C-alpha cells in the first residue's frame, strides 16, 4: 500500500497522503524532524505504517478463519472499509492525526477509502493464496508419510 500511495502521489493522482499527515503528526507530537531529520521522520512513519499493516493483516487472517466460506475479495473489501471507518474516520481525528473526515474534501475521503479497500482486497487475496498453499502442502505432506 505504501508503494501504491507513493506511486499515486508522484503521478499526481493522489492528494496529500495519510503517510504525509502521519509524518507531520510525528513531528508535531515528538519533534522528530528537529531530532532525526526529514528522512528519519519518514523512516519512522514507514516503520509504524508497516507494523500496523502487518497487525491488520493478522487481524484479517483471524477473521478469515471464522468466515472461511466468504469470497476473499468481498470479505477483504469489507475489512478494508472497516479499517477506514475505525482508524481514519474514528481514531485519527481523536489523536489529531487528521482534522476529521467531515473537514476533508470528498476526493480525499474517496482516495482514503479506496486505498483501504484496496489494502483489504490485496490482503484477502494473499491470505487466501497462502491458506491454499498451506492446505496443498499439508495434503502432500500427509501423502508422503503413507
């Protein structure tokens, strides 16, 4: 997702990204640009973003275990939209990462929601493929033991 945001931003297709808002937030709260510079602040934000993405990916995997029959793309899209509502519309304004979705232009809200839905769909597809590979290897492994 970070790659999609970076490409979209450089291509001029996206407005200011949440990653950039997060860098500004880190600087406001911790004075990171003064302490570790612009690159350090960016690295810190990226590490945080990747850790969050991994945690949310794990969360999706747990959800998938409880609803295995749901089509991956549909469940992933719903999961991504849920992350947007919870984290961006809910938590981000509370910690003053953003000024709130009500105060954000419609194109930016659509971008944010779209990127979260894309994250959910990609996460779902990858999770589904990994689960199938694991099942296939388990079946093949059990045959080799016979």
